[in-house]
């Protein structure tokens, strides 16, 4: 059976970060019980639909999944583990804000089957955390990272952000070095993007927020590549680094265009060649009571050209790139039959390199990856 993956969206936060445009809400704790009930109903209605799959990763994202009462979280995970075809070695991840966990909850997550934690640290300096609107401080992260180790987690990931307002290259290098001292198995490093209609966007329009310039952004990115390589982390995707064997299975599923089902508010799915997402309206989600016919929106059967574009856009994000043989087997023609001129140009510009069966971005290509991907859009 082909591997299959599950994403579960928990849309609650204690406080909305100033850069966040994800479907999440602060101060809506009163809806947590109803949301859990609706999510369980959705999972129950979908059992038969995905009964022939083999689930190799489960990912709780948000929002902040760890603001949900542990008992509710456990009911949701139990529903999947007891009624879905989950592999024995399934990677089960939850995102966690350092301020929303403690020894008791971390122990409970481990006992119920969570085997991977992704801590959203973002920055080492408390003044930058405050600038971002984060509710935690560095001290809470360190304490709960160490506690997670003590209660049995052997696969810990840390999310970091760079090119932040008022962040210096020294701040960023300190963040990387201090996190590496804690020895997590995995790190994700993302450049801040100011999204429309976020508080940061409004602050920028009012002249109260200055973005990092592109030169500093690239300097920080290259610093991450160098320092993390020195610390023993291999870069396996544009923004992701891991110790050998600890690459995120769930992340790779997206980049390898494997099938997945999303459950919960605004969650996206891709299965049997069809892409769709759930409603992003909380009231509508709760009212549907798990009836997928009412939840699923914008169903789209991808064309062959769209499948090729996605295969290239996502696969080329990986440092290993794509297999040309796999491409030909999947689409019944060699890649150069579709994009001969574009391939020649990108290789001449040293943005792509072809080595035996694989096509991948060069370091120069990684810096302008969006430019490269645009070349593989069918006109």
C-alpha cells in the first residue's frame, strides 16, 4: 500500500502572534469541547473512506494544539489509533508552544502515543519574542525542552524564524548556537513573510514596522546553512535540517506529493487525485457535526499539467531534488519533453544541476527558488 498521512487542525491559541495568518483564534476556549466533538464526528464519518490506506504519519497543527485540554487531545488521537489503519512505526507529531506544556502534559502526550514534538521557539532573545507577540520566554522553552527529554521524547524539533524586525545577524547566530547546544533532532528555519491583513501588515502600512532587507535575509539563511552543517545537521529541504534518520516524515509527504487527509477547520486534503479543503468558518464547522458533505469545499480534480507542476515545485524544494526516472514513470514522458528550453536555461545559469538520475537546485538556485519554480508553469 502507498503511504498515507493525516493532518489534524486545532485552531485555538492563547494569543494570536502578530505575524500569523493561519486559521486560528484566541480567547475561544468556550468552543473547545464542541470543536472536539465535531472533529471526532468527522473522523468517525471518514473511517471507511480511508480504511484501505496505510497511515505512516499523523500531525497535529494549529493554532496551538497543546492549548487543547489533554483529555480532548487524547480522545482525538485515540479515535485515529483505534479506528484507522495506522502503521506500527507511525510518526506522530504535535506542535507545541513552550508556554502551553508542563511535565504532566508532556508525560501524557508521550503515554498516549505522541513520539515527536515540534517546539515553536522562533527566537532565543526575549525582546524578539515580545516583538513577535509570542506568549513564551526563552526560559520556558529551555525548561520544557529538557522536561520533554526526561519524560521520554527522543525526537524533538525546533521552529525558528529569521529576518525579524530589529533582529541582527548576531541575534540569529546566537539563536542557532544556543538551540544546537540543546541537541534537538530537527530544526526548521523560516524567513519572516509579512502576510496581508495581519497586525504586522498593518504596522508596516503605518510605518511602524521595518522589514529586514534582502541582503540581511540571505546572510541569515547562509549562516543557518553553515552553522547547522557544522553542528551535524543535514539540510534536506530549503528550510529544514535534521540529524541522519530524523527527517520529518510528514513534511516529506508533502514534498513527495503523497496523499494525505486533513481533519478540522480549514484543513486541506489530497487523495485519489482530488484536492479539497474544509470550511474555514468555525460556526459552520461546528454546525456540520462531522458531515463531510457539508465540510468539504473547492473540490478539484488536478489536470495532468497541474500534477506535473506540483511534482516539480514541491520535489525541487528537497536538497535531493527529483528523480528523472520517477518523473518519466509517473507522467509517461521525460521531463525535457515538457520543459527542454527552461531546463537548458536554468542549468546554464547554474540554478539547477543534473547528476545521473536526479535534478536538484544548486545553492544559487535555492536563493531564488521561486524564480526557478516559475519556469515550470505551463503557459
